[in-house]
C-alpha cells in the first residue's frame, strides 16, 4: 500500500518552489489552490524569486511568501547553502517543486525536507523521494496540465484549471485614480497593448503595426491606449507613441508588476505578445487578443475563454 504523502494538521508545513517566470508562475496557481484544498489546516509557504512575488501576493490559499534573494543573501555559491539553511530552519514536512531544475531538488534535499515531490527531470531522481515520472503525453498538453500532473503523480486531488490572481484594494484604487487622471474610461472602453516580450524580437509583433492599431482604436473610440511593459520596454513604448501621435499613454516601466495587474484588470481589451502579462490577463478574465510567434501555442497559449489567439507564420510547428 502506498504511503500517504502527508497528514493534514495545523502542524503540517508545506513548501512550494515557485516557477521562475511570470507566465509560468501564473499557470501554477491552480496547484496552489489545490494544495490548500488537500491540506486545509496546513501552513503553506511559497519560495519565489523577487520578480514573480506579485503573482502570489494576496493569494488566500498561501500563508507565507519566502523570498529567494538570488541577487543578495542567496546568490549562487555560499548563498545556496544559506538558502538551504533558511529553508531547513522553518521545519517543512513537504516540498512541492514546480521548478524543474536540479537546483530546486538539491535545495529541498540539503534543507532535509522529509517529503520531496517533483518530476524526474534534470537528473534529480536521487534527490527526490517522490520522484514522478514525466509522462511524454504531458509535453503535448498545456503547461497548466503539466503542473497539475505533479499533484496527480503524488496522489493529490487537483482543483480544476482556473488560474488565480488577486488584486489588492490599494492597487485597484491606484488603477482607478490613474484612469481618472488620464481621462480614460468614463463610459468608453479601456484598452491596452503589451508590445514587449522576453526572448527577443521573434515573439514580438512589429511596433509599426501596434502603432497603427492604437491609432485606429483611439480614433474609433475617442480614447487613448495604455502601453504596458517593464523598464526595458519604455523606449519601445515611446516609439509606438511617436508613431501614433496622441493615441497612447506609455506606462511601460512606470508601474510595478502588481499595479500592472490592476490596470490589466481594468481593461476591456488587451492586445499582447506571448508574455507573462498575457497569462495575467487570462487569469484576470480580461478580453484579449494574443499574438503567438515562435512558441508552441498548445503549451503556452492563454488559458481563457475570453482570449482570441493569432498564430503568426514564423511559429515553428510542434515537435
């Protein structure tokens, strides 16, 4: 008879190792919710790098967020050992590894967590005492299903595929105030574009076409279009704004991620490249058009019934 993974109790302590990319982190939120449903009494902590923490903030299924300070205290080398000690000091009983790297399993092993669960990838099998065989069929499905497969492989019950993002009242108020200051909304649709994407130009629609789109939408609806993105996208936002005079409000690099989520939540339409914000819009239920370039849409398309996907010709066929 297979040994039970962990008994639910107020003393049980569970660590989830978060994914490292914003979009991947959003797609792991069904696992976070399911873990809480499996362990309603346990103390659940998520270990995440700083840039993905806003994905998990305000999540009622978590008790704590532990910061993986990879740029400081936990920098590779001695920092890895410090992180393992910091984890060990918290006395976790179970680690669920969403991140598939060897390091994730090594940290759980060095931290002496009794139950360590994850896929048998990256030569990690000996570091995991619940090593889950990765079914090749999962590689042909959406990443949400891939992450849920970790739970199912460990004998835990999933809780559907719905993704969760929770906006704080403070960030919602910021979005309302910004729209008011910019003269947006007021009976007219709020629209945004996200012209950036990590991984180079292969995942980006042309700036000239975004500018043309902004001009058309601004003219038709007598409004302006919010331009989203991080600090590295600010110049791109300026270029698009210059190509569509008077049609854009460049917010790229002007807000943190949590406030960007709040603004996306306020949008009636969001047009985006394949990016973390695309998955945020899906989780928030915002109507969006997603432009998928070089990646496989079967695995990474937005999981939402309010999304329209456009596959560009440069996209490679699934292998």
